[in-house]
C-alpha cells in the first residue's frame, strides 16, 4: 500500500515536470527576446526593491504560523520550517497545478 502512494507521488511529480518542460519549450520557441529586453528596460525597479522586504516578511510570518501549527505535536525549529516553505514556494512557482506541494 505504501509503495502505491510513493509511486503515485512520483508519477504526479514527473508528469508535472513534463508539462512544465513542454510549456517552457513552447514559450521560448515563440518568444521574441528583443521585445522582452525592450519591455524589461521600462520596468520601475523601485517597486521591485520595495516588494522584496514585504515578500520576506510574508515568508517569515507564514513560517512562524507553520511552526506554531506543527509545534503542537513536534519540536520544530524556525529555520527548517522557513526553508521547507521557501522550497515549496519555489516549486509552486515553477511547476504547474501546485505540484510544489508534493515536493516536501
């Protein structure tokens, strides 16, 4: 029974990876890099600089929330909780269909 759960998890992860790679391939194939560079030169980077600390504070608050939720039954530390949250968030940004939730 446990083997079936592990196999299902791997199949879901691999299929999400294949869909992601196919999507990236289709995007890059039709992308005009001159237009991308032109549009990136118009970006207001001050907004991005303001966003970074807000994003970091959001991640810290979410890690504290998870630490408190998990800490009821287990002795958890803040740093591994934050790392797990950041890894899952990264994979959710890269993989389709919230496949980052199964990476941890």
